[in-house]
């Protein structure tokens, strides 16, 4: 299966109005039973207790059918004979059956409670693990609310289904079969009258199942969309309040909420219709049997006790029959929840991530690029970071769309810091994401000290490469826990060093509990510059062999930036680093600079060299548009290039001061 929802709302983050996802091939006909059978691997470990619970429920329900037989004996025996002692005995039997039935149903609930909570926990753990191992491209396509609803609402539905509808589909079916057998044995003519609605009811239930399945899927997808709207409103509350957009956001919420409301009302109408028919048809049949039975009693063809027992049995079957609509509805919702759960679980994970998921030693997958297959396993000497003919196109890009990166060749020598510069949308962030394999190259190869990154297990690769993103993401944890995420073996000593490098030691020590202070969700209790410095500390805490930073100092003031740069120069002394830079002051961190333009590296050199020979680079550094030449190297316009260089030099020196 693909990761895109197949019969409800599309998982696009930008979509507030759910629309059917496009399908390139016809979907196989959906079967609720086939969907629910996929839960067996999770149910199998607790199958003994669930089977025992179902058996206890069947015994309890069938025990209730003994009450009409006791009533028959009472009416035809002690009551007809005016035997007071027999009446008391019959009453005691009825009381004992009722108590036993209640005790057995209580035992059934006890049997299912703990194992089903374990099933839900196991499924949630597997879903969380799969989400952690799926590539970034998957998360780019899916709205977070859709994933959250699968991990919460859908799994709760499945636990409720296993605890109640699944058991009672078995219990009620057995009860109906036993009850109908008892009625036929008591008086087969009346039994046939009562059973007349069975065929129409079966056809109605089938039609209901088909229609309700569509509405249930649409509702659960819309819950995911609504969850996304609420989540975005909570996380973006500062923007909403800052721009006074609460009314427009409220309109978006109400629009999505109204869609869900209409779908839920449709579900309610379908359920009300089927329930009314399920209740009405058997009632009519029982009424007809009552009239016919009364006539037979009056004619002496049937005893009063037999009629009482027959009608009591028919009335005892009301709940098992009437509950069919409710149980079918919950079963359809559970089948939809199962489909949504396995949409994520069926999404393939990278080969080495799958190996980690199986908790086995990952094997090195064969490289897809011919050049990668011949890569040396161990270089003779450190070679740094090298990109050779790297091309990248997003998997969901339209056919024929130009690649984001097109044949990029770049070499960052061992221990060197190289700044990557380019205009907005040139692919700088995408290129940095390819090094730790957040995205996979379309063609070409990336090597670390001569070893192709595709031959490294991801766990090993990401222990070699540390990253600092432009948007600093912090977790609801302490300062220390957030920073130490960057180094598996880092301790208090490395923590203090990283905070000093990021110039974060001062404000962290001023926090109420120092490094033990909880930073809150997304770190929003801190300023943007503080979050960025903690993210930078996280990147350097493990003293990585390779460091990739995407404009890591954009939120810092000039003075703090200068202090961080000075500390970084010392910290990066033995690290091979690729730094995306937008400002001249950040460029000064680097030994060399590479200009990315049109998906290619168009110029490489020192900062001053590029100022003199690349008008485009000079324009980027000065902010002047006149000298920008995306594909030129400035060789034919030396005067203009020199002029731009002098301006850029002045801008650079001013920013450093």
C-alpha cells in the first residue's frame, strides 16, 4: 500500500477540505473481515484469555435462556397445581440463574481488560517505532494530525472493538442459534413465524455495512484533518494572536468541524435506519406469534407454559438481534481504523532501518548507483566529505520537472569548513539533508572519508554526522536532555563544553534550575536565539567527525554571533563541516566557499576570490540585485566584479565589527 490515504481525506498538510486521494490503479474491493484479520499477530499472544472470555460470555448468555424453561415448568407445574413450595423453588432457581449470569459477565470483562490494554500498547509502540524509521519524505507528505489520530483515536476504537463488539458478535450469534433452536423445539410453527424476518434482515445488514463503511472512513479521516487544524492553532498561537487572525482560524476550524458534523450525522442516520428496521421486523414477528399462540392455547393445542416459555425466549433474543446494527457499525469503524493503522505500517522503511526494527545487525545494502557499487570499503587516508554527480528530485515531483540538484560535485577536505552559499530556493537545505540521508539521492554518490553513505547503517552514519537545522527544534525535556541528544556517550563535561561553544552557558545558568530546567513544548519558553544556541550545542556536544549546519546563527545578534563564531573556529578544528551561510559574517567561519546556483555548484574558492570573480556571489553578499548573474562566473566583467567585491568586503568587515 502507499502512504496516501485511499478512501478519505488526503494527507496533505495543506489540505483542510478532505478530498479523495488520486489512485493510479483500481483499489481492491474492501472487506471488513479481511481488514480485521490483520490484527491477528497482535491478538495471538492473548488469544487464550480472549477465547476464554468469549466462551464465558456464551455460557452466560445461554444461561439466560434457561429462564424461559424454568418459567414453563413453573406455569405448567407449581402454578397450575397451586404448589407454593414449587413456586418458591422456581423463584430460587431464577435468582440463582440471574446471579450466575451476572458473575460470568463480570468474569468476562476481567478476562479482557488487561490483555487488550496490552494489545493497544503494543500497536501504539509499533506505530511509533515505524514513524521514527520512515524517511523524511513520508513525513513531508503526511499531516501530523492524521498520524496523531491513528495513534490515539483509531487504536482506542480497536481496543473497544476487541473488548466488546468482537466478543458479542460471537456471543450474540451463539445466543440467537441456541434460542431459535429452543423455540423450534417448543413449537415449530411459531418458531417459523418468528424466524421469517431473518432473510430481509440479512440483506439490510449487508447494505448497511457497505454504506456505513464509506461514512466511517470519511469521518475518521476528517478527525485527522481536524486534529491537524487544532494542533497548528495551538503551536502557532503567537502568530495568530500577533496578526489578529483568530477569526479566520476560527472559520477554518468551524468549516472542518462542520464537515465532520455532517459525516457523523450521516452515520447516525444510517445507524438509526438499520436499528429501526432491526427492531421493528422482529417485533412484528413476535406479535404475530403471540396472536397465533394465544389461539392455539385457546384451542387446547398448546399449553400456557409453553407459550410463556416461547415468548420469553423470543423476548430474550431481542437484545442479541437489535444489537446487530450497533455491533456492525463498530466493526466497520474498527475495520477502517485497522486500514488506517496499516497504511502507515505497510509503508516500506529503508533497508537498514528495517534491520534495526527487527533488532538484528543491519547488512549493508547494495548501492543503487553504479559508481557506489565500486566504492572502497576503507579509504587509505581521510578524504573528508565528497559529493560526486549528485542529482536529487523529490519522489512526488511532477513528471518532467527539473531536479532540485543536478549533477553536484563538491569536495570538503578532511578537517576543512566549507560554506555553502546560494539564493533562496537554490537547494542548499536539500543538499545538507542528503548527507545524513534524511533524503536519498536520486543518482550520484556521497562519501565520508571514501565510504559511500548508502553502505553505512543509518545508526552508524548519524553517529558520524551531526546536524544543526535552521529551525531549532527542542523537545519537552530539560536543557541537558535536549543538548545531550546530540551525543550518545556525552556527559556533564561535554555538556558544559558544548554550552560554552554555543555561548549558551550564561543564560542556561540563569534559568531556575540551570541545565535541569524544562524548556517546554517546542522550547517556546525560550527566545529564538536561545533555542538556536541550544540546537547548536546539541550539534557539537558529541564532537562529531562531520558537521552539517543550515544557517545556524541566523537568530543571533551581532555580538553573540561573533562570540559563537570564535568558539566554533576552535571547536571545528578537527571536524569536517559544511555550513549553509546567508550572511558574510557566517561565511568567515569557512576555509572555502561554494556557490550553489541552478542546482549546480558554479563556483568554489575563498571568500575574497569569489567576491572578485563571481558577480552572483558578490550580489548575494551585498544584497545588490544588479550584479546577479545566475550562470556566469564574472570572467567577462572584471570591472563590475571588482566593484562588487569592494562593496562586499566593506559589508563583510562592517558586519564582523
